[in-house]
């Protein structure tokens, strides 16, 4: 993708262009000093996604008056318009803004972004927008005043277990008899051991075991594992390696003899641990290794001074074993008001999301068929 546009303002300069080597150097520094340091916007991960997307990637950038990169978002240009590059694997999509950005700079960032989108005459879909992000109120205000079609709908939730201290979080989890029972049953009946990795030790083999267990776990269901495809297995490995290079990957597992039977991919974010992905070997379902791992994770978090266990996107029942609140995720549709096809699509999505029975039918019957017939990737299918 070629450079699209440049803007100069009193506060600095904005550009919309393909990321180059210099950009990634600036972006790495920005991310290190960004609000929250989201794992899903980490430089190593986005560089990998950028290599997959090729010329379809463009970076919207804000440099302050001193020439420092103070705001950025990586977008992918698909046949359906612009969307976050991080849609390829995410729980929540954050805009990467420097922790020292002023309110005026944040407002200018979103104003120029939407002006740029308006000039391209392409729609912009902002998936998995975290309602708790400190800039969300400004984004909504600027969006509604932009003159573009702007619809913000509730999309999903991130269940969270939060306490006043790491010890209080562990005490709360440890007070649950069911979780203690699962740990003890695995140890006493299977002589199981619990593992945690914060480096790349045995990473590829660990990931292969994760994928193999995931395939077995879902093979007799209507939603078989995507890891049957070697490319999806390779994709997961590359994501884990990217997060490991950033120092934010934490892997938890249950081992029985020589095999691992339960897995959690965890990601560090500020004072939180994101419970990003999990699976278990179906032969051990009655032991609930996933629930046992939650207890083990809480103990590890206590020792690491982390007080929030974020279960990521989705309201699966097991998360509410310990979750005590929900963080909301939104989906925002942005387009020229003459783009009737996109507007119609957004209204269909809104209707389906607002009617639980219709949405359940879509997930069970329609979405899998669409993915198979069209070859769309997971982030392109969702409603």
C-alpha cells in the first residue's frame, strides 16, 4: 500500500502510510509507553501479522511537535473495508496511544483518523472495542460529530476476576471448594504436576500438544478444531513466539506422566493476566484440568503481584466460576452515509446481536456454513 495522506497541525503531524522499518522502531517505543501495553497491539505480534497481510496494511500515525510517535493504529484493507490488523488474533483491540497524550491530542488523533477514512471512501469496522479504554468517550464524541455513519453496538463481554490485592484474589479463588477439589483429584488420582513457563522452553512441543488436545476435544462436535489445518497450527506458534519475545507470554499446563492434559495461554498486561486460550485432553474431562489450572494461576498471580484475572472475549460458563464482573466489548461501524450496503449490513448485525435466539441460531447454523462456502477467515465472518 502506498502512502495515502499527510496532515500537519498545531500539535504535530499525521500520516497514513505503509509501515516501514523506521515506523516499527518508533512503534516499539510507543507501545512500551502506551496506555496498558495491550498484548494484542504488541510490536512483535503486529509485525508478524503485517508480514501475512503484505501490501494490505496501513499505519495511521500521529507524531507530536517534538517528532515522537504518540499515537498509532495498524489497519488492514480487505474487500470489506478497513479493520484492525489485530483482528487476526485478539480479545480486545486498542488504539495505541502514548500514556502522556493530552486530551486535545487524543481528540485530534481520532478526528484526523476519521477524516482520512472519509477521504478513502471506504468503511471502517472497529471490532472488539474495549468500553473500559480511557479514550472511548472521546472516540464516541468525535465519531458522532464526524458526519459519517456511526453505529456503536454491544458486541461481547470479557469476564474478569478482580480483587483489592493479589492475595485477596488468591484467597477468593482458594475459597472455592470445587477448584481445590479439582487440583487435589488430579494430584491424588493421577499424580499430576502443574507447570508454568515464562520463557521459550519446550514452546513448539508444548504448542503441538495444545493443538492435538484441542483437535481431540472438539472432533465430535459441530465446531471441529481449526488446528486440523497445519497453517493454523503454524499461525498459533508464531503468535506465541512473538508474545514470548515481548516477555508477556505465560503458559500454564497440567502434566500426567509424560503428557500434558490441560493448557492455558496467558498474557501479561499491566497488573492483569489475560486467560487468552485454553483446552484439555478429553480423556481427562471428569478431572476438569481447566478449572484446576485457574486455581494454580491464581496462586502464581499472587506471587507475581497481579490482582486481575481477565478471561478475555466470551461468556463461556466456566469463566464465571471465579469472575466477579464483566468488561464490555463494542463493535463500531463507520462509513460514508451513501454506503447503503454497508449500512444495511450493520443494521442486520445489530438486529441479530439484540435477539439472543437469532444470534444463537446464527452461531450454530449460519456462521460455519459461511466460513466453509466463502473461505472467509475467522475475523471476517463474525457478527
